């Protein structure tokens, strides 16, 4: 199919992927109300159109945590990315590096740290959960440091897994899940050849390296469910803050009070996020949560946003509402599934073109010109 906009990648991914994988990335928690609000609320943010402002020579770059980014966009951590294209984390990381933006490797990636980091010329970011197995956390942090990772993204909105009912219907989980997944793979030969046959091993690379044995998709659900820690509190992050000498970002903040706590803790940044609507359904969209958080802590740490960002216009909206940059998850995984590394590169090209159009029509010459004054 013809790809002319970022949204086209979703349909291309739906056609190519076995249903259990498409619905895993496409779905949310409970009735998926927050998932829908994330997109709807952000799309309804009105920008102020300005004319005759002389916006030639636009500068879309931004300094963030000691890095110069070509765009205010980071590829977010997404578990099992390597199931969406052959060695998917490596392909996505290469696309991000070629476009001058960071890639964030998930704790539960298919490709381990040691495979992804050497494949790219710029340092990748790494994401970590607070888990019961503190030995694993220490092990993976040491390995990330050894691989040259400078920026740590700490996800705190997953002390327990969300209720993702779509996964049980699709075959990702539930009765006879393994058989259902096998049948689906057989009916999607392009994916079965590219990923199923040529993309092995299909395990949790970072976890397998720690345990010293392969961990398959069946272990993914069980290992995570058994290791999430509902007792997590700010004090549990203190040893990590002491052990990690690079930038540390707290991901999963939706409330101004939690943002202030992140400042008091000493975080270098936060991600305003509801986990893409995959955790607690019915909470605020990130677009609605962002402005009061920006008002509370702007200038005291860097503010990123994810959940609902689907195109370059959304990036401009987020900047106008107070975000320094955005993270994209579903958008890049759809593109990866549809076209591998080239698909992700194409997506980032489209994001940039859309940002240039939007900034020109709002009279912004650089990202610093985007702010509350850009909102209608």
C-alpha cells in the first residue's frame, strides 16, 4: 500500500502481522477509553495560525541531556519490538541514529543490550522497571553502562500489569494461546519468514543473559507478572540514583504532585505518560495532564511526553503545551512492522516534514518559539 502519512503505517502493520502481535501493540487496558482519549485530546489542541512571519531556515533541533537531537523525538521503549521485524530493536535503533534521534531499549526487548549498542554510532537510552529481582536490576545497569548507555529511563507506572483484555482475545495470552499464535503465524507468511524463521532467537535477550538460559514468549508474561513490585516507593529508587551517574528520567508521571516529587528526588527529567493507555483506564490523557505539570515544574527538569503522539503536528502541539520533547511508541512500531529500518526512517522523515509545515504556519522559527503563545 502507498505510505503518504504516518497514520498509513498502522494499516500496513495490521495486514502484515499475526493478530496477536498487532493487537498487543494496538490495544490498551480495560475498555481502552484512555487509549482513545490520548489521541482524541491531543488532536483537539488548537494552534494559533500566524502569517508573514518569515519562518524560513527552521531549526528543529534541541539539546537534551547533553545530546543534540535533530528532532525533539525519541523512540520510546517498547517490549518485544524484535517480534515486529527481524531483530527489530537493531533495525529501529539504526533508523533513529541515522536521523539523529535517540532509541530507547526496553528491559524486555528481544535483542539484548550487547547486540543493539554496537550496531549504532550514537549512545542509545535504556529503560528499566523497579523489579523484585534486584540482582537483575544491578546486572542490567552494569551491562548498560559497559555498553556506553548514558541516559536511563525509569518506568514507574507499572507496579502491577494492567488488565489488557484484548490480549486474551487475540491469542497473546489466554487459553490455547501458543497454538493460536502458531496458526496465526502460518497464515501470515511474510512475517513468518522474516521474523519467525530468520529473526531468532525469540527470547527476552536481557533476561536470558542474566538467567543464563533462553526465555521465550511464554516466559514474558509469567516473568513480568512475578517480578513487578507493587510496594515500589521513591525510596526504592535512591540506590539507583546513587549508582547511575548519567541522566535519569522518571517515566509515567500524570500528576503535578508526582512531578514535584521527581524534582525533589533529583530526577533529570520526567515523561508525562499513562503508558499509552495500557495501565489504568479512565485516567487523564497525557495531553490534558501535560499543561498543569509544565506549570508546576517547567525549568526545574526536562519534560517529555508520550501516549497519543502519532505525527509531527502532535509534536508541535506537545511543545506548545510545555514538553521539551516527545517519545513515540506505537507510531514507530507500526512503521517497523510495515517496512523495517526503512519504514522507521520514512516515519521520521514524515514527522519532520509535518513539523516544518506546522511551525511555518504558526510563525515559529525554532522550537524555542513554540509555547503557550502558540495555542489558540
